[in-house]
């Protein structure tokens, strides 16, 4: 896989072409970003791109949102030499937590929980998730941190789709994504030109 998918010259965000389309229907996200994590160089370049805007910023702690934000968040924490805070879905923590209700991208009502003994007034937190679609999950995580006195140093995520909440988050906080401006319309429309390669492959396999 490595030799076949790494281009000879790696431009910014080259690894986005590794993401695979949804083949299981509307109950699932419209694509699979985690496919790029399987490629060591792609994963490394993704982390470096996400961190580029924060090179000169003070960051005290990395927080990742359950569940896919744990992957990117832990990798970023390791890269920066910082601690990592998990923001969990309701019912997974055996310690004292604060909770915040939200509606996820499927419209389901859920609750995020965060431990109460780490974030203190003035602590600068880089908040990480894999994706921001409707923005409800991210806004709940932001509220948990800010209500405990923390400061959002920034938000890092592969993509922020330009929904109402997504735009609001980008206006209020320093954000880093992997999606260049010329590709943003494709992500907003939930179809990437690179999916055609997967479609051709599936078509050949079906014959």
C-alpha cells in the first residue's frame, strides 16, 4: 500500500485522496477518513498540516473527542509532547464528570462528558476531532472546556463543513483543517472527485 499510494512529490493535503466513500448507506458518515491513517506517511503529513497554524502558539493540553478524535488528538499530543484529555460519550467514565447535551450529525440526542480535575482557569487547550459536519458535537466539547475555565487555544480537524454551526466555529476560534479552499465545495457537497477511482475499481470487481 505504501509504495502504491505515496506520490513522488507530496503537496499539501495529498493524502485526502486516500479517503474512501461510504458504501453502507445513510446511517453512516458519507466517507471514511480513517483510511489515510493506515498509510504512515499520510498520517504523519496530516498531523504536520494540522499543527502548522499553531507553531508559535502556547498550548498546554490536547483534548480529543470520542471516538475518532482520540486518534488524531493522541498523535498531536505525542508530537507536541503534551498531555491528552479524552472527552467521552456518556456512560464511559467511572469518575466525576461534567456533561453537555448535543445533537450529532445523524440528529440523535447524545451527551458528552469530561472529567472535572484537569481543566483549570486559563489552561490553553487545543481541541481535536476527526470531522466537523453539523458542529453540534464540537460546540458541546467547547462548552465543557470553557465552563471549567479553560481557553480554546484552537481547533484541529480534517474538515469543517460549511454548515451554519461550522461557519460560526470558524469565525469564533482559530481553526486548522486539511482541506484547501479549492476542495471545500466538494466536501460541502459530500462528494469528492477522487471517489471516481473507487467507483471504477468497484465496477471492475463486480464484473
